[in-house]
C-alpha cells in the first residue's frame, strides 16, 4: 500500500454535525476502497485566497492514509461530484 494525503476545503456554512458526517464519508470512501486512515488534522475555518463558488472562507482539513494506488481514482470521482467540498487534492507522500 502507498501513503497519501488529502487536503480538503469544505463549505464554511456547514454545521459541525454536517462537517463531521462529511469527514466520516471521506474516511469511509478510503476504507471501502481498501485503505486505512492514519491521521486526521482539522485546520479550521480560514479565508480563501480567492473566491470559490461565491464563498470567501472555507473549512480546511488534512487526512493521511494508505491505500492501493488503483483505488485513488474511484475516490476522486466521488469527491468531484460532492457540492459540499469546495476543493481537494490527493497527493502521494514519499515516506
């Protein structure tokens, strides 16, 4: 299994409960595709460098995980259609 990290920006108008459910959904996508979540880091609400979908703020977070390389594309496909995620990026780490 290869190590990855995902940095995501969620809509700022989500409640704490909705944000928790969204994180659980992201983590379940990882585990359902044969991955393992190693570390979750909540960076909180921050001002965006530029406006995204009429939002000037976003809730940032980072998750470190391991998974087979072929399982990354199905996760990206699901995250691309999620309207509550303003931006995300999955990067392979070299550890």
